């Protein structure tokens, strides 16, 4: 669905952020794009959307070069930026004006999303708080029914109940022919939504693996602050002792801890790499 081929990109006057990045993302998953501030998360989303031009390389979406910004491509992807700039009009007028650009726009999906967020359809953007403007825009985005939905920090500005509503609304629209890429550093807001993890740092892809693959090779445990766990790949102090990542050698089911995994991967203590063999099995390196 999305193929990023040897892409180089850098902002004017700075060294290249991305230096030959290569990724292929199939359809039908919710991807979590995780990274520290300034690591290139938002940049990657805008490159995928064709809003930024790589210095070299190519990005295609369903076989079409996104940089060409063709109507067929634009009508099948939607991006939610971190900061919204919305017109001073009613939400209903906004929908009437812009829904036509998305051939698969669904009034039924719009109503379901608005109901999930307890949002009225006939309200002016200027009357809404920042959080409610974000919710209204997310409702429109979900209703576009596009094959690719790009979200940059979508839960910023949402209160705790709204974050739960957001997770339910996104889960409801998922299907085998749709993909969502969520860029965030608020991992607890979306951890139950994700099928696949992408962790980047300084323009480098440190992890590209499904959550199932991660959990099949890593176990997430806790122990006392003064204790140690044999074979631990990574440890960090927590309020109740230590959070520990160990190899999952016996197929245990443990709860994926995204924050701990992120810290372990960025620190270089944990990697999951593909071996070039027929079975494409993963290996864990310390």
C-alpha cells in the first residue's frame, strides 16, 4: 500500500533528517509511529502525504507517486495535523463544502462518529473549545472513508473520556482495506489500538514490527527495585520497583508496555531484526 523507497530528506540549511529510509506498509493495520520530539515523525507523515518533497527517492501509495498529488490519490487519503486551523463556519457547512472531495464519504460514518463523541452536527467551529474542534475534525476525517488516514498527535487536547471515545471511533472504522498511521508520543492513549509499531529516532527506523511479533519474542515483567531478573534485556525503575524486558522463551502472554519498549529500543538495548532466511524469523539482540 505505502512504499517508501530510499528517501532522503532534510530541511533547508540542515543536515539530512532521513538518509535513504526504506519502508513498506501493507493495508489493513493501525500503525503507531513513535519517536522523541524532533525525531522526524511529523516529517514522515507529510512526506507520505506528498506535502513535503524528498531530496531523492520515491514514496508511492497504492502504486501512485504521492508527490504528484493526483486527485485519485488525494481523494483516498486524509491527514489530521497536530495543530488545526479551521474556518469560522458551522461544522455542517464545512462538511457540505469538503465532503465532495472524498468519493467514499459516508454520512452514516459521520453520524456514528459524532454520536461516539457526543458532538452535535450543527455547531460553529468558533464556538468550540480546542478539544471539541479536534473531535469534530476527527469525526470528519473518519467519515471520509479513505484508505489511508494519517494522524499527527490526534489525542492532544482531548480529555480522558474523549481519548477513550477516540479509540473506539478509530477501531470501529477499521477494515482490511483501510490503514491508519498515528504519530504520537502519548503512547498510553493509543496502545490498545495498534497492530504495528514503527519507532524512529533522528530519522532512523529503529523498530518496524507488528505488536504480535514483539509480544512473541519479548516478555514484559516487573520486579522489586533491589531485585534483578536473569536474562533481562532492559530494566528501568518504576513507582513500584522495576520494569523489565526479557526474551519470551516459553511463549508467555504478557501485557505489551509501549513506554518501556520505546525506552529500550531508543537506548539500543533491545532490537528485533529480520533474518534473511526462508522463514523470516525474528531475532532479539541485546
